[in-house]
C-alpha cells in the first residue's frame, strides 16, 4: 500500500459572495428568503428548500429521465450496506487525506449519494464547509437526514449550480463526473480526489457472475484524457472482507453487476450466508491546472 506525499496546502481564500449557489437558469446568485425556506435570484427564479434542508436545482432540461440517477432500490441497498461498516476503512482513509487541508476549506462531494462519506468526513473535520450534489433526489433526501451539516442539492455533476473557482477541493467517489465542470468550480491550484475501483475490487462477487475474471479498469479514463488536471499522487487500499447475510444481496444490488447477473445467479447469491471477497480501492489526488491553460 502506497501513501500520499502531499503538496504544501496554503491558507485558503476567505469566504466570498461566490460561495453560495448560483441560479441554474440564469447564473445569478441565489439568495435565501423567508428564513431560508426559499432561494431566489435577481431574475426572480425561485427554488424552495425541502423540509429535510436540501435544494432541488436540477432543471427539467438537464434530466435524461423522469427520475435520473441510481434507482431507489439501488440507493437504499447501498445505504444499508455502507451503514454496516464494510467500507469504513475507505471512509477513514478519505478523512485522513482531507485532514491535511487548511482550515475553512470548502469541499464538494460530486455524486454524494446518500451521504455516507460526507458524514464520515464531518465526524473527522468539523471545520470544513461541506457541499454535496447528486442527480438522485432520493439519495440527496437520505443524505439530508444524516446527522451532519452540509449544503446539499439535487443537481447534475455535469452542470453544477456553483460559481467558478468556489471550491477548494472536490471528491468523486465511485461517481461519474465532468473534468471540465470540476475544473470550473475548483479554484486554480485546487484539488480533486478521485476514488474508484482497483483491479481486484469485488472479485469474490464477480466470480459468481462471470466465467472468466473481469478486472476493473478504474474510473479515471475521462480525466486521464483531459488537460484540466495534473496527477500528483495515488494509493491503493486492498483488503479481504467477509460479507454476511442480507448484506450480500445489498452489495449485488448496489453495483452494476446486478444487471449482468442472471436470475439464477442472483438467487444463488441471496442464499449465501457468507461471501468472502477482496475490496480494492484506488485513490488519486489531482491538482487543477486550469489557470495555466491557454
């Protein structure tokens, strides 16, 4: 297992008026009204805050389906699985990497899902300004019910309702994202942490689905082919775990492997009392080099 060698994180820029949300319709700043129950811009576009505390900033034209993002069943399976602690070591490593960042940093979780990792970060660092966006309304609602403080919004990671250069560090944890859009919202020389599957991730599960091993290719191809970021460091976390009971079905259902598994394979996995598998995570740290682009 390798470890990060961190660059020198200097003091961050003070909070400015660009640290809030911008209107997804016109780009003007959204200002809270009515004790924060409504957010309205200069052009009178308004967005009501849900009772759980999040905003829905996903415009109809940015949706590709009626309920975009992961299905409700997939999200709830992921929540149950993560809450049982199987990925706690990954959450700990992510929190440790963030512990080096200076005070008052604004951290964005792109594709925050139901908030498992944001909650872990909040427990370790109560000085950070946490922001989470996800295209799934169900996921953001569940995240908003977790006991931590963050700005949460239903929003597309490919068209984020945040101002340019307003984020010190962003994360994409098993989540699709746009390098160009991430570069836009991250400050020049700011950082992006990309967490994805290593080659051996869930090999014990896939052995029950594929005849031949299918190693993961990772989720970094889009950023490797872009000019916005420079890779600084990377590390791998590899361990073997035993998954028990109903958590096996939750693991299957929270991954794309569910759609590749035949009905008989799905049924067999549901009958297992224990599944032994590797979990293999790749963590990469990038620096935003947008200020040096022509």
